[in-house]
C-alpha cells in the first residue's frame, strides 16, 4: 500500500540537508535548507558533466560546513530533464525523490497568495515539500521496461500526428468536395487516396468524363483494385457540388502534401509497433497478460509501459492510484455528492488505454460482461454505463496485478475475486 506520511519522514535521518532543484532547459535553480527550513545556499548549474560535478561538490561542501548527516535531493518530473539528473544521482548513490508539479504550484501560491512564478521560488517550494515528506515513489525505469516506455511514448506521438493529418485532409476535402465524405466514409482508403492525390476538386472533376476520372485515378493508385462504383458516384455528385471555385490548385497541393506526410507517419507507426511488440513479447509478463482474451498484444504492451516493473508495487490498488481512477469523494458540511468520480490525477494515457480495453472486454469476455451488467442492474445504488465502465477499469488493473504478482494465467473467476 501507499506509505504513510510518517513512514516517508522516517526515511530521513536527523541532521539532513534538503536540496530542492527546479529543472530547466539551460540551467537548474537550487535551494538548500536544513531540517529547520533555514536557507543555507542558492545557486544554479547546467545540464553537463561539469555542471553535475559542480552541483555535487557544492552540496557536499555544505554538508561538511554544517556538520550535516548527508543530503537528499527533490525535484519535479520536468520533461526529460529529471531523468538526466536522476541517472547521475543514482550513479553517485545519492537519494532523490520527485514531487508532484501540481502540489508545487499550489504550495507556492499558498505561501505567496499570488500566482507569480520563477525558478528560485519553485526550487524553494520543492525543498519545503521534500522536508514535509510530500513526495512520490517514482523511480527511473530500467532495461526492457525503459525500452517499452520509450517505444510507447513515440507510438503515442505518432498516433497523435496521424490523427492531426487525417483532420487536415478531411478539412481540405471539405472545401474542395464536401459531398465526397458521403461516398468515402474513410478518406484514407486506397481508392480515396488515389483520387485525392490529384483529383479532389469537384470543380475540376465535372469537366472530365466518368471514364477519364476512373483512368486518371487508376494511374495514381498504388493498388490494382479500385472501388470504381464510388468513383462514378463521385463524378455524378461533382456536377452539383458546392465545393470552392477559387484557390483550388493551392488546396490540391496542400492535400497531396498532407497525404504524403500521412503515409510516412503510418509507416513509422508500423515500424515502432513492431519494435514495441518484439520487446514486450520477450518480457516475462507477456504470457500472463496475453492470457486475458480480448486484450491485444499492443494494448498489453502499452499498459505495461505505463506501469513499469510490476514488482515495484505491493498491491493492485497502487496501480489504481497510478491511473488516477480511484473514486474521489466530494463532501462539505451538509453538501454530499452521491457520485464519486475519478480523481483524474494519475496517468491520462493509462486511463485511456484501460477505457478502450474494457469496452473490448465486455464484448468478448463473459465475466467482464456479466459484471458490467450487474453494476447497472443491481437493486442498491445501480450505476450508469460510464460509472460501470469506471469500476471495470479498476477491476482490470487488479486482475492484471494479480496475474503478474502470482505469475498465473487468466481465470475468469479472478474478475469477481480481485
């Protein structure tokens, strides 16, 4: 379970110095305080070997000057910067902890009673939160877990870029030939792409015959098979289309560029997917997670990329806290809400993966389907569909943790006992 505040504070020996670091691109601001919150030193250092060596020497000199028992470092998980410093601290066997950026912001604003911000103020807030034991248990991933996390990060970026390119394609087609989306539900299908490359404008299509359009699209197609009937329907609609009349050439060029970018991104996404699945399938967790029918290998890989090494968790409820899907009460005085929504303070990507995974599971797994119906139809406090899905997301995390913890294959009975 999550360590209590007293357990966190017990990790700090008497006489420690507390070092708060606000990480930045060019330099890192540092505030050093003793256990009584007295400010001892402020300085900055860059991300470089000389900078890290200077940081360590400066703090070690303070430890000797004040006869301290040692020092501990706190920082926010800012961008990739924290991984650089954390790697160096682990190499030196120096204790470090991460503090939540949201907590830092609220702590700073509470002290100042205004939203003003700068690096030294954040470093001071980090130091204070570290002294108070308000830090997380986050640590660097190692080995295959680090590889999987990096693959998942790249994959998420590529899928986001692909979605944006598809939106841009749809927007341009909406100007050139708005009726076309009624014919091609997927504007990135083989026939649609072959047509959109050079013949997306209705104002140009209506000057061509049906056979000329089909022949031109066939010449641009990467596959021999075309949905000719759809092309003929498009030719007929072009005669009465409300598509734009001016700026057509520029829009056609932009559309062609976006289609080329989309094709490149899709090829890259497939390459990353293959590498990610290869890494996942070689990991010891793969056969246990894969035994849950309905969870594809890619979904399992993404879940494991988010949670990291399962051995770091003592209980499945820690995974729920990581995802931010634990029910959050909201009461004040006489005001009480019956609904307890997610906290939403965990990993958003993990919540998204779990949501779509559960949508799939209630279709293919009888145990999850029955439990989904039970929560909606029970006599006492029946849940809405979305609330029931939220419960299943937590149940899925508990089931996965149990499989990984005990190294066992999936048994539907675990859905009820988790």
